[in-house]
């Protein structure tokens, strides 16, 4: 036990001098007597060869006994390799953090360095890279599935079992489960990059989520069956707008939602192009229009050309045709969801165009399957455009041959040379 050098009377009787001086009590404890007359307890110690000091308060407010008790606690910490100054700093920070968090809670905001706080930082950092609707979907997913479960926990207090418990109830909606897990992973990658965390507890959870089964949309790919489908389509007796949308779908083979939301402002009849922004892949896209597609569009323009949409809703409410319209029309013609779907026109075109020898890259680009970040937006939308123009006209001619009953398979014409 360190020797306690002085009695309390020594400290009580100490007088101010021209310069500050200290009275050593032993074991690192000393009383600093200021020239102003103030008397302050100091604990002086060395750690890693560097001298440090702590303040224990003013004497006699802090008594000799209390000061010695404080010194004893700090010596014990030093014996265990703990820096008393760092402990005091952390305690002070904890008090400050608690005060700040109390204010945040009262304001309805996430507490500092909680999962929700870091997640919202990540969401803000990615907002400029996303469309508003996509960003909102991410925020809504966190608010619905994540924040109520782990949002209030400190980012470093969350363990892998916590995330497993969070995603398990989503297994009946596997796409959502995988999206939520991927987004939690992204939050932790952000936290690690910014020094807010050292590991990602979501990483171990990935293999606990069942894999998604790829659901292939039904499509006809045998030429004879495609020919019969086209004959049925051209005999469809539904409303005029739906007739034209159904006829146009196999010629263009774009996503059903994009065709039903086609706008007149995006159609250039003279250039024989449909240029629009693809919301699914978030890229600008060009669809070369065959002569057959132009004929259909010129006919329907006489009815809908004064409005926004090429294929408006029959309700006259300013919205595009319903997303169920083409599917319903196909069912009316006798094609159920296991035989042919509106999305199936894409598979039909992809299969037969590849068989005909067209460039797989040109086909994929026309399907708008190219990643949005492969090249610049302007070059991306125009990639393989000359070949795609020829391909789209050849495809339309081929469909007409099938519709007319010809047993043909068109092969891409190669340039002679």
C-alpha cells in the first residue's frame, strides 16, 4: 500500500505562495496549491513511459479520505493495464452521448450510431444514384422490416442471430428476404468503410436464406405455334386499343409494362424509333421500329394521338392501359399462363433470333438486358443500333411469314466480301 505521507492538517494549513507548488501525499496523489489560494487534488501517473495526470477536484470539497479512495481506484486500473485518463474520457463521452440521444429521441430521430442512424446515412449517400421511386422503396423496406427489429440497437451490438431472426419471417417472400439481407449488408459495408464498425454480422446469414427459384414465364418458341398465335392475335375481337397493343407486342418484344405505358412524345415516326427511359434497368433505350410497327402506330394514332399514352385506359382517366389487359386478352384467345404470357414475347424473340444467327449481344441489348454501368448512357442506348435496325425489320418480316402460314426459319444475311 502506498505510504500516506501527510495528515489532513498539513493540507488544511497550506498557504498560497508566489508560485504554484504541490504537496505529495504518496502513491501518485498530490495537492496543487495555486498562487491564487485554490487547492486542487491531482493524481499523477505514468503509462507507456508517458506522464499523465487526473483532476480529483477541489480541496476541501473533496476530502483527503475521498481523494485517497479515488487514487486507490485509479492505481487498481493501472495495475490492470487500463489508462485512467482514457476511462475518464470515455465516461465523459458516454454522458455527452446519452444527453444527445435523449434530445434525438424527443425529436423522433434515431439515436447516434444506432443501426437506423447508420442505415439512414447510407441511404442518403446513395440517393443521388437512384431514381426517387427506387430510393423510396428502399427506405420503406427498412421502415417496415428492419428498423422495428434492430433499428434502435447500436451498430456494433447487433449479432448474426439478430439478423437471422429478422429475415426468417420473410422466407415466404424470398425476394424481399434477399433484398433486405443485401441492403443490411450494404449498410455494414458503409459502416466499415467509415470506421463505424469492424465486421459485418449479415455475412454469415446469407446461406441461411433459401435460394430463390427462378420462375420462367411461359412462352411459345416453336415456329408453327408462334404462327398460330399471331393469327389468333390478328383475329382478336377486343377493343380497338387493346387489339393494336396486342398486335404490336410480338413485333417489339419489350416488357409489357413499357409497352402499355408507351407515350407519343417518345415515338419518332420519321426516324422509325421509340426512345424511352427503362425504369427497371434505369437506362435510356432505343427500339427501332419496323414497317409493320409503324403501320400499327399510325393507325392507333388516329384514335389516341391527341393524348399522352399510345394505349390509354378505356376508363378515360388519363392513365395507361391496365397491366392485366394483354394477359386477359391472351386468355380470351385460349392461352393460359402456363402456355403464353405477355412477357413471353421476349422469350419467343430471344430464342428464335438466336437460332437465326443474330448477334447475342445485339439481341440482349434490344431486350435491354445490358447493365446500365457498362458504358456511357448515350453510347449504351445506341450500341449495336445498325444491326438492331436490320434485326427488328427482319424479325417483323419473319413473324408475318409465320402468320401467313409459311414454314420458314430466317437466317441472318451475312455481308458478302
